[in-house]
C-alpha cells in the first residue's frame, strides 16, 4: 500500500470491454458492467488489459474506457488501467493517457514478442513507471502471452521504486510465486494472475487475485477472496470447487472469448470481439454452458 492508501489487496477484476455488433466499443454497456461489478463486491477495476482487449483498442479508446470505469467506480473502488505495449514509448503514452483519464494506478505487462532480457525489462518498466507521474503500478508477469518471464530478482529490483506496489503473477509456476512471496519487500503485494491459482496463492500468503471469472461471478469470487484473506480456507475452498469448471472453461479458447460468451448467455452483453479473436466454437460453447450451470449462474441440466 502506498502512503496515499491506494491498494489492490482483494479481488481485482480484469474488466471485459463490451463491443457492438459492428465492433465498436459499447460504452453504455461498459458503464453498466463496471457498476455491476462494484455493486457485487469487487475491490478494484482493471480495464484495458488482456481480458479487456487492450491490444486492439486504439489510444483514444483506451482513455475513454478508463474514463468510463472511473465514472462507474465513482470513488468506491480504485481503477488500475492497463498500460502495456511491446514498444516502451507506446506504453509510456498509455500510462500518461490513463493518468489523464483519472486512473488510480497502472497495470503494466511485460512486453510481448520482443523477448527482452531482464535488463531490458527493468529499463522498460522504469520508463513506464516514470511516465505514470507517481501513480501506483502493479507489474504483470504473463509469459504464456508475452514469451518472456519477469524473474523474481527483477521484480525485487523494480520494487525499490516507490510507485511499484505489487505484481500480478500469471507465470503458472507455483515455485516461482513462492519465491516472490518469501523474499518480497515488506508491503509489496502479490496477486494471483490466474483464477485457479487464487486460493493456493492466498494460502501461501498472497494478497488476492486479478480475476477473469469475476466478470461472470463477482459476488462469488469476492466471497472466495474474502474468506481466504480471513483465513477461512474451508469456506474459500467450497467456492473454489464450485467455480473451478468455469475458471477452466474461460480459457478453453482465447480469453476473453469464453468470458464474453458467458456474459452473453447471462444476458449481460454481447459476445463480440475484434479480430483476430473469433466466436467460440459450438463444442466449446457447450462446455462453457455446463460450467455456468455447475456454478449456479444459469438454469439448465448440466448433463444435457
């Protein structure tokens, strides 16, 4: 936590970006969705990340998406905006745009495709943090998307910068996450970057999760995180087991296609995405539907 009190402890949701059938951003739909998330117990909104299709939003759209989330949050929860790019200059511009849009902080992913060294990652993040003008920053390690792994020693090196308050760990390696948890500086937050890792990471002393399934089941996920952070792992495990099929189904095809499809099934928004993402295959849709029924988010026969 920073001296101003801004934190990301608890349930952060990687907010999906609703689209119209024509592929334009559905800003009224975004406002409605963001408000619903806040009203159902979400602690932090994180727009313009992977789940928010940030890489297919132009800079002006990203600013508007952040503005809409800030308005919807209305000071009730912080908004941490995605500011990631494989060109440092672009990431800096996104950081400045998010700050101008009223974001409370930044979520900065490792650059994709370039495969920089650890020194290159350090210098990239240093430049982006400075461009944020003092906004708190959560690092985002997601090697499955970016083909580069932000190693613990680089995380700790970056953590010496005051604005860097934590890391979203989606490396998929519990040993690496344990190393970060064990050796992190005091007050440095570690968030699970995968829903299925939320419970084990918090059981090891982590501080929450940046969630995809929180888009579909915000209240359930808020309860899971709340129980885990309070040390009631029996109650947390019960919700985890209920949501686990949906956590898995959300990645049966590229995120956020399944999550948007699930929200469409719930009648909350359309499932449109921008190319190169395409609609969910029928067989995947059926797996997703069954997971939604199992989670209690839809009526129906799970064996149908």
